[in-house]
C-alpha cells in the first residue's frame, strides 16, 4: 500500500512538472500590432490604453508600422505580427493566397477618406474620362478596390485604363510630376494631395460603393488566444468611441507621430469614423462583393468565401 502511494505521488509530481510549461504558454510574452500611417493609432499609443489593458496579464504590446495593407497582412500571415488594421481589399488577396488570417472586427467607413483624384487642371471630369488614362493605385489595397468599383460603375473595363500599381510614396511623386493622370488613394495622402497639390476629387469611396475597414488577426493566434483577441477588440472599440469625440487630440497625436501637416491630418480625422464593431451580415455581404469583383476580373487566383475566415466577436464576452 505504501509503495503504491509512493508511485501515485511520483506520478502526480511528474504530471505536474510536465503541465507547468503548458500553463506558461497560455499567454504570449507580447502582442505585436501592425498599423498604417494615420488613423487614430498614434493617439492610442500615446494614451497607452492597450499597454494598460494587457499589463495586468504580464503581456507587453509592440507596435509595428507599415506603409499600407498588403505587407502588413503578409507579416500577419507569416506570424511576425499578431493583429493589424487594413482596408477592404488586402484581406481578399491574402485569403485567395491562402494566408493564415481571420477577420475579427470591422469599422464601417463613411466613405470620405479615400478617393480617385486628378490634377486641378485635368480635363478628366468624370469616371468615363478615365478611359485610356494612366491611373496609380496601391496593388492589393483598398484603393485598388475603389478603382475597380469605379470603373465598373462607369461601364469601363480594367483594360480600358493603363494601371500603374505604385506604393503611396512612389505614387505621390508620380502624381506631382504628372506621370500619371489620376490616382486612387486614401488619407492622409489624399488630404495632403488636396492641400499641397490642389488635387481635385473625381469620386469618393461613398460615391461608388460601401467601404469597410477591418481588424485582422493571425489564425493561429485567434485559435490559441481567443480571449486576448476579444480584449484587443474591446480596447480598440473603447478607443474608437473616445476618438470620435476627440478629433483634435487624435489629429495632434498623428501629426506629432508622423510629421504630416496638421491641416491635412485635421481634414482626414474630421471625415473619419473610428467606431469598431463585430462583422455582421451586411459587412460580410459587402466584403463578399469585393471578393467576387476581383475574382470576376481574374485579379485573384481563385474565388473566396469571406465568411469562411470570419471570427465571431461578441462585445462584452
């Protein structure tokens, strides 16, 4: 009996020893968040809201900046970033390429922060006038989707224009030099072009379709740490409410962090909406329309079903 008791005790100690590391892996040492230039993220970082939300759990928050959505999602796909914010088109391209991503929350845009612009004296007066013109856009970005949707609305095909896929910095230079006829672009680059170059807006997002933006997480991270994803969503949702009521604070923080002209930032912030919400049927349907549009044009390697990678977030859970 004594020997048996000793054996049971030893087995229990051995099980405990092996279980300890597993418990230690129940949370990561840090959460890596990918952001893009602009938005309310400089203010969120300045306010230390995320850091304060995760510090009690012993988790550090690391911020990583990207120029635009596609490289951010590639970082999420390979696991060098856990969570990030992008427009509507990047997740479509990523999903079609088999990326390990999940939609975890959304922001319903008012459609005022992205547009197709032309030089102030351009003869281009309507979308139909884009035929035969060279148009800049970020490949795989939300501006890519805006351009495709705009051409579709005007009854033009992708082959009716000369596409000029350029990253924002290169597109800025091309637009200023006049080496492109039009540019599909988002804020703050849009606001800068309006103020610095007197660029004229041909159409805003809202004139063409219903745009959304998304919080995206690595699929393995979501599966392993669902409670942390919910905490991230809740924290950003809280900051979104604050940001909608404190535009000047958001603008000043962004100008300080990025060096972008404060007037351009104010213009951007004043026409932005920062409210974070779960993906509902309307948002999923709108995003599926984006996916179908790209598949129809052969811009993605295969059709995708957006709902397959939507993670359900219930606020308050």
